[in-house]
C-alpha cells in the first residue's frame, strides 16, 4: 500500500494552479504539540543583512524576519501591501511610486517604524552596493524620499515591474538605528518586523525562529517555532531526512533520491512544483579570459548536450532549457535550440577556425561544492574535452567562496542556479544580462539594455512578449551564458506536519508560518 501522499502544484505563466491536492483531512488533535518544526535545507544564508545578499537562502530568511512594503499571497503574482497600507504609481508615466506605511508597525525591539526607516533601507542598500548584494535589482531607482509615513520612489525611467521588486528580499526594511549606513552589519543577529524573530543563529548550522508578537501585516497568522538546519551537501540532507533529524526538507535533495521518492517505501507528503528555477553556465567575458572571444563561447554552446546532463547528474529531475526565460513565463522561446539544435563538434570547430582561435582552448570552470554539481561539472568537462577543442580545469569551492570568486572574475566559466526575484520575465533579463548584472561576468549590450527598458514600460506584461523574445535571440547570438536546465521544486514533509504545500510557490517567499503540527 502506498504510504506517500503526492501534491502537484503547477506554475504556468507565473500563475500558480493547485491540482491533485487532497488525500487527507487535517483534524484537530487533542494533544497540541509545541515543540519546534525542523526544516532542512542546503541553501546557505550568505548574510543576515539584506543589503549584503542576493541568494535564495538569504532571501528565505529575510521573508520571515523582515518586512517589505509589499508581498505576495500564496498562489498569486500580484503584490499586496504588507508593511504598507497602500501603494500606487502616481500619474501615467510609471516613474513615481508612492507607498503609505501602516501606522501600527514596530520592529521586534518595539521601536516604531517610519518612512525614514524605509528611505534609509533603500539608500543604504544602494550606497553599500555589496559585491553579492541586491543593488542590481534597482537600476531605475533614482531617489527615495520620505515624509512621515509616506514614501516616494522616483525612477529614472518607466518601470512597471517596480512594485514586484519591492515585494522581494531586496525590499527588506531595517532599523536605521541598528544598521550602519556605510557598511554591512556584522554578527549573528537581525532586527526586523516580520512574522518571526531570529532567536538563535549559528552560521552554516542552524537558525531558531519564534513568532513575532509585534508583527502587523498581510500574514494573518504566525505559526509556531521553527528550527532551520543547514546542510553543506544534498547527501547530508537526505541522510538527515532518513534518520528523522528533520520534519521537512526543501532545496536540495539529491536527484537520485528524488527520482525514487513516491515508491511507497517511506511515509511522506511530497509537494512537487514546476518552478522557475533555472541553471545557466556563465562566461567571464572580461579581458584576459579566453571567454572574452565570442567564438569560444559559441563553440561551447555548440557542443553542450543538455539531455546527457539531465539524465546523468540530475536523474531526470530537471528538464533541458534552451533559452534565458524558462517555460511558463511571458515571451519564452527556444533561441538556443534554434541556433544549436544538436551538439555539434563540427560546428564548434568551424566557429573556432573562422575566428583563428588556437585549440585546444584551456579554461577554468568553477562550481559549488556538492556531489550533484560536481557530477554536472564533470559531465560538462567530458563533453567539451571529448571534442579535442577544449581543455577544462575544474575548480571546486564552498558556496560563499564560490560567489566571491566568480564576482572577482576568478573563473572563466561557472554554472549558477537562479530563482526569479519576482514572478515576471524581467527577473531573468535585467539581473542576468543587463548592465552591471548580478553574475558579475562583465557582459553588457546596449541593444539588450534597450530591449530590457522597453519591456519595463508595459503595465500589461503580455505586451512585452516580443521584446522578451528579441532579448533571448540576442543572448543566443552573444552567448554571455548557456542555459542548461529548468527544474521542479520538491518539498518533503512528514505526515505529522501540515501546510508544507504552501511553503514555497515560486515567488521567492518562504512561508514558515504556514507550517504546523497535525
């Protein structure tokens, strides 16, 4: 008899549709459990300071400890007020955005939140401009002005996606009396106004979060105490699940393990989501790297065999991706398949010969330390070297070292996973291939920047589809990156835990408050 309950949550075109939910009823228990729910993850918190991180693990923490002006309800892609009472564009130019703060907000310390804290949070984040911080998300933000509880954002150009950006971890509001203006806050504490208070944090090990009794905002309830356990590698997380050290797992279980989940051998609730998580191979196009030569990048793109990566390192838990914007998002195309329909040594050789590039081309490929990512890197190396056209040196590093290294240009190529900051195709274009992009690979294109600006003009996002398609065509021509795959998202929970199906929905918010004991 199958003891596994499987939930499938499909995200299409940025809209979440729940399907197949059922199979059990949540009944009240006579004995109410108050012990913490333990969540296991391999995501890492790069910084507890919202001005210093632009990664999934950090933003998952921010969505619980801090508030943004706006947020997303589960299953919806239009932002709603959280710390704000209301927000709106002023006029028709989409260059001035105003928010009125709720009047009952306080930080967990008890200090009242004012518009000055919001202004300070954004100006501080932009001024610090940390190497792996979220400043690149706001290229159009010219100034922030506060007057009492009113906050006005002045934009350099039309940006219909600005409200979506405010709803992300980059929009976290910090206490201006607790966070220094010109540098990141150090230490293992955080001061916010979110649904949870961070009571304990040991970097790389665990975080204990307790409900914040002072929270006021969109979240109608705050759950119980949650302990997050951090694991360096996916195999360690799988072992913790098997030995019942965790009640829930989310990001990342080993693909081989996930491919066998649901075979009836374990009691679990499994939420499976067709998410927008993608992975690209980025090229360092700065002078001095062999990837500064476009012909080399195009030759790499010509020989990469995505199905071999999908079925090998990932055991079929991901799908081949052939463009910058993944399936289910406005303007998705298959530009890389159109340009490179099949792996071709012949085409790669011709590209290199025409550009008078001497072979084999030697370059470094950096990757984050993990068995799965190691297998992926080894497969990429094999595919490239078997042609005789390339010589690849693999460089492994822990997550924080890896981030800093690629930001400094220490690798010629490096695969990085990407979760959208908000549910819009702009989240795959501006931060990945726009000027001063978050991948720090030195790539810029006036044509692509112009197209990105064009997409941001439309309040009706469907009207931007043609421009998004043009961006993808240009990316396939310039090849600052090669798309590798798009994956499903899995949350595993014991049958004693409720709410796991609402933990994540592709908007980047980690809803720990939805979890509870049955």
